C-alpha cells in the first residue's frame, strides 16, 4: 500500500484534500509542559509531523500550558529538544497561554449569548449535581443568572476579587445529557497561581477542553488528532468550536493579531486513535516523575527510562523510533505492544547503520608466547560486514591481548565452542591460536592464558582456511583503552508493572539487574568516537558512547540492546 493509504487517518486526510475540503492540512502536537516526553508521545509526534510532511501540510508545536501548577520551563525546553531530535521541525511554536486574552473574549461572548454562566457551587457540590452515568444531573441554582450579572461576576473573577474555587464559569449545555462531559462543564476556574509564561497576569485559567478546542480553532488546525480517551469529549470540543466560531467573529481574535500572531481561524475536526501501551514499562507521567524524585533511576534521562531523553541516552536513534512507530501503525484498537518490538526496531536499524568495533567487557589477559617480546602490527578490518561504504580501519595487534572471560572455560560446558586448555580457536582477523598454559593466582582464579599463534594461519595465508570451532574477539592490551560499560536491561522484571493487586506498586517490580557496570577495554577507534555514536561491539551487542559521560580518554558505553532477543519470559 502507498504510504497515504496506510491507516484510517491518512484516508481521511486524502479524502479531505481530494474533495477540496482543505487546500492544505495543518496538524499540531500539543504537549502539556508538565514532564518529559515518553515513547507514547513519539507516536503522536510521528503521526502529526509525519502527516504534515507526507501531504505537504504543516504542523505546529503547541504547549497546552493551561495548568500552571504543574508546569515548568525545563520541560518546555526538553520537549523542543525531543521533537527536533526525532527529526521534525514545527511550522510555528505556540503556547495556549498566548491565547489567554482571546479565550477570555470568547468566554465573554458565550456569556453574552446566554451560553455560559458563573456558578457559585463548590467543587464538591458541582460534582454532586453532575449526576452519574445512569442518573441525569441537576441544574445549578445559578444557571439562570442574567447576562449582566454573569458578565459582572466573570469580570470580577478576572480582576482577582474572588478566592480559588469560589466561582466557576460553566457552559450552559444540558444537565440531562447522556454524555457527562456536556453537563454544564467548567470553562474557567479561579486559581491564584503564577504561570511560567504569563506570570501573575491571570487569576483565572481556562479548562483543558475549552482551551484545547479553541487553540486548535485559532491556529486553523484542520485535523486535531488525539488519543481515544478523548472520544467522549468530542461533542464538547465541537460545542466550543461551533459556539465561539472565531471565523464568524474575527474581533475575538484582535488580541492575537495585535500581538502579531498570524492566524487562520477555522473549524478543526477531532479524530481519535489508540494510545501506545508497551509492556515492561510504565508511561504515566506521575509514575515517571516518582521514579525520578524517589531516585529509583538516575534522572529523566536515565537510559532505562521510556522517556525520549532516556531512550536517546540508551542509544535509540530517531530512525529506530520512527521505524517502531511505523511498525505499530495507527488504529482505533487499544493494544499492548511487546517491548521486544521496540528493541527489534533498534536492532534492525543499528544492524544497518552501526559500524563494527571490538570491545572486551570482562577482560582476561592472553599472551601469544611464540611472538617476540614487544611484537606489534596493525591489521585491516572492514567497518561493516554487509556494507563496503563503511570502509576499513586498522587495528593494532600485539603479543599481549585482552579477551572476554566468557570466551575461555577451563571445564567447558557441553557444546562450548570457544577456548579451552589445549584447544584451538580463531582470533578474529588475526589467526588461529592454541591454549598451552593456564596461569592462576593464589585464589585459584585464571589470570592469564599463554597461547601459541599458528604462524601459518595469518590473514591471507592458505593455513587460515583450516577449520576451527569458534572465533573470538580481542583487544590489544597495550593499545586498548580502558572503558566503562553500563549494561542496561529492562527497568521492570514483570510485563505489567502497573498491576496493583495485593497492594503492590510498580516500585515492587523493579528489575534489580537493570543496570550493571563493567570495566574493560575497547579498540582505539571506539574510544575516539563522539558521544552518541553507536557501534556493534562484535559478538557482544549494540552500544552507544554515553551522551554525557563519554570522553576519548575515559570512554563510557551504554548497552543499547543485545544482538538477539534473549529476554526470557
Ligand atoms: P498528562 O495526562 O500527564 O498530561 P499526557 O500523556 O496526556 O499526560 P500530553 O502532554 O497532554 O501528555 O500529551 C501530548 C500529546 O501526546 C497528546 O496529544 C496525547 O494524546 C499524546 N499522547 C500522550 N501519550 C500517548 C500515548 N501513550 N500514545 C499516543 N499518544 C500519546
Ligand atoms: Mg494531557
Ligand atoms: Mg494523559
């Protein structure tokens, strides 16, 4: 199928363009700046920006910053960083708070039209009057206030005359509606809280449904894409858009045009799709926040976090994220995606994109006793076995090497194909060796292997072609650079860390092995990498030079994902 036929939203967009309903589409990604973005947001970002790109439209980044108490400029900056990292650029950067004056004017218009009223019920009373799924609600005793009285009260709310929660501006819709969202929902509440963008200008703040719908309308968003839990809010969304009707009342937008904000007010259409859920992780902002503040992880960008900053630090690439999102698709079916799908997308993109290097994570000294003291040479290796365009590099080879402890066994388990006393193995790209002597310390631990390098088995020689059981990797002891390896695994050891049965919480499901540190060696060409460079360490896994801590002198590599899926369920 062609890309634009891929899902029902692309179908709608295509139809709207071919019928002439829209000459150009406009979408938006509307995060609340109350936390860092996570992998779920990546789905929404790729959808909104992706659609704009595919159909020659535009996409805005809009901060839905209508809830000042939980918002912070730190998040505003991180969110922009994340969107750009994923490879997208917004048409315009907006803040819902840019529109506060227009929202206010729109609210006065609703009052003048008899469609909104100031209610003095307390929040508890409002809840009690609202009714239930089976019981209709009851009208507020303040519902029939005169337009003049409502206007006066609302203006005094704005002037800061009233205490928090003492008054609410409510839409006047239908307390008997089968849809609870339409039972005279709140449009404005009083909140004497400083706002990260507007400071102390406003003692009242618009409610999410009102602000979100009008934000879309102000910007001329054509397709407003959101997750399924907003399906029930769509009638209210439409009510706000239709009853304010910016296009027919351009004066309402004067506060914005005065500020020089370009506008193309229209009537957006809300379309819902299923949110992304992944097992072995939590995605609620509240829980992610708690992991950080309770120091169960090392911050928002801990490589085990499902935040975009965490995934990035773990070694996830924008290409892997986009492949993942494309693979899971867009639908209205709620589903739980297996964590291995995410890991698979990373493995697949890195297999093609990551140069190969050699690294020894748990080093064991190996001496090629038949080479002269001080012997060294350089060997040519290709950087990628399947792609010549990656070129070649030279690796120093010498008499003393590091190999991985796992590649030697004094008493081999069944089927062991690596080095054993008296056995032979191929040293990757260097020749065939035989283990002649095993040297131990006083504690009986193996500390060194003395081996014989078959001089007839060097690269290019006839003797190199003879069969030996296994091939192992190595790093020259003199040339290798000491490196720290952070071996990350899934943060939770159970598929559903949100399961709260028997009084447990996600804290009880943390995987104690989710981070282990090892100290070993890498070949010089790995140490020299810039932070955030990904490699396949041969036979070991995909690693990334840590974005924050890696330096050429003190390399730090994070394990992004293993070479194959080994997670045992
Ligand atoms: P909160 O409820 O704490 O505000 P949120 O997940 O709703 O968190 P927003 O910042 O409001 O976060 O979300 C921005 C956009 O990302 C919204 O359009 C939302 O629908 C979308 N989004 C959030 N989580 C997911 C998810 N898991 N899958 C797909 N889209 C998501
Ligand atoms: Mg939200
Ligand atoms: Mg949410």
